[in-house]
C-alpha cells in the first residue's frame, strides 16, 4: 500500500530481497516527482541498507514500513519494524563481507538514529540535506541592435578605444529618422 500526502510517501512491505528492489524504484520515482533527483542515489543506498537489516535481523517477522518525507529542506528516510532491539554501528571486521550498513549510512547522511517504539518495535532513520534552492543567475540578454554596426552599436562603459570613438561618431553623424 502506498499513501502520499504532499511531501510524504509511505510503503508497507515484508522485507524480502525481491521487495527491496521494488522499494528502491518507488523511492527513486517519488524523489524524481519531488524534483529531488540529486538525492536518489543516497536515498536508494540507505533504504537498501535499512531494509537489509530488517531482513537479516528483525524478529518476530519481516513486516516493516518505509517512510520518506521532505520537509524544511531535508529528506528523512525511515524504516519501522516490529523488533524492539536497537541497532548499533560497530566497527566491521575488515575481512567480513557484511556489517557495514550503518557505518555507510553514517558516512553519507547528515544524521541518523534509531528510536524505540515500545511494544511496537523501533524506527531507524537517516536524513539528507536538499541542495540549495537559490536560483542560478540568468545571463543578461543582448540589447536589441547591440551587435549591429548601426547607430546603437555596443560600446562598453569607459571604453576609450578608436573603435568605440568610431561607433560614437556614427551615432552622432546620423540624423534622426522621423517615423
């Protein structure tokens, strides 16, 4: 089930490997819809790590809820499961092939954490800052006729070259045309 209200999307699922790819695609599509394409890669990686933790460690079941929310310039991705045990980011064994998920999330996210939900389990989350929404400056358009050799030729302010003098002389020498 997918519910959506403004800048929030919630997906309930069973954390099985086949479903993790589906959730990644949902997260990607939702972030594209919100014009947050630049956050897709990190959000997909983080949600994959959190869902993999649910799949590997959560008891008594693998049912969970993924929520993504964009508010006040921050994307928060959270996964709620029914296991009350809180995760901890440990230093992984250098020879181990797993165990780096939370350290990875800690490395690329702005913040992360886990909160107990009493008998209802826990929620693990991370945040990503959105890029600045400051608009890029728009380059000025040339003034009509500025690139021509007519009476309104372009002369940079303070230009004292001979070419600038010639443009000024042409502009003064031509009589105004009555329309």
